C-alpha cells in the first residue's frame, strides 16, 4: 500500500456514488480505459439496510498483486471477478449507518472486502468484516498493512510454512514490499540471517536499514553471480513473492530439507505465457518442503 489519502468530501450529500467494475479481462497488462470502467450508482442510505447490515464509506483501498490473478477466468482460491462486477479488494471504511449497532456502531472503522466503491452495504455476519483496533503506537492504515492481510501473510508464511528458526539462512524476494518487508523482520526476530531481494538500489539500502543482513538488486547486470556469492552456505528458507528467474536461482541454491514459501509470483502475473522454473526437480533432489 502506498501513501493513502482520506476522503474529504461528504459522500452522503451526493445524489449518486461511484464504483469501479471489471469491463474486460486483460490478456497480459492492464489497459487504462479498457480493463476497468467507472459506474454511477443510485445513492443508498440507512433506509436501504436490512437487519444486521451496515453502510460503509470506503476511506482507503489496499492495492495488492494478488488482484491481478482475480481478473483471470480460471480456478483459484477465490472465484474470478466477473465482468461488470465491482472490483474486489479489501478496504478500510467508516460506518455511516448500522442495523448491527451492538458490534458496529455508527462512526466506527472496519476492514472488509468492500471493493472499489465509495459506498458498500455489508452484512455484519460476513467473516471478512472486522472492527479496526489501532495499536497505541500505530495508525488506522496499519489495518491494511502490518496488522492486516499482508502482515498476516508474512506471519503465517514465515512461521508455519517456513518454520524459521535461529541460525537459518533466509532469502526473501520482493523483500521491500508490504509482505516481504514484514517477512524479513519476523525472520530476524527469530534469529535468522536474512538476504533481501528488491528491484532498486534505493530499496536495497532501505532493506539494510530495516535490519536485513544483506540485500541485492535483481535488476543489477551481475545479479546471478552476486546471488550465488551471497548464498554460498545455501538457503534454509526461501520466501518467494516473485517467481520466474529469482525462483530458478533460489532452487539452484537450496539446502537439503529447505523450506520454500510460495507466496507470490509477481514477475509472471502480466505475462500471457507465464514461465515456470526449469530446475523444478531440485524439489526432489534436495527434499524441499
């Protein structure tokens, strides 16, 4: 998530509200003005609510790489977004009206898969609806970051799948991202040595400031050689957000009984012909989990 800006206008004073719908499935890259379309909707208010429902004004949207996969008409862990449907996405919103006041009073803040829309009516029994509890040293937007879905992804990916422990050598691709940066910090807190992979020298510098023992720029002309030199003791845990060539290199440097956390493959999401690793047999040879 970037630098979110809160809404300043009074949405309820408007006769209509806006949403963004999927207009056309992309073959590879998103095409501005073609993939998505704006939709104008009749205004809704408390009188449109049924018992147990709340009316939420969207304040912040989380824009995540996983969204690209939801646009493809293929089987996944969630159904694809349908043509004409409001684009799916998690959001922080303010409750404007409520018929579930005991749990979601007016004025409270929630996270929900409201989607790309200014207003949403949500059933209070929805398992993806949650009150926002801001830590004393935090801010409301943390509910979409470190204490939200991206932070939870890093937490369970690194601890349950990666089973990181003190003394491990951990490599994280997409390390400067919302999930990758938390994954790096969790590994360090557990006593691991961490190598972060990112896409610019500025991000490499930031990862070292964050606490990574080392970091590499995958766009560097000598990246493959640098990666080999930096993994001379081989990899215990690889937390992958990128796939493609970086995954190929990591497989070649895997230690026996290493753990590979397959979180994402962002290098392939916009490709009409995504490529898998050629040396996948290393999973067998090194008994990779």
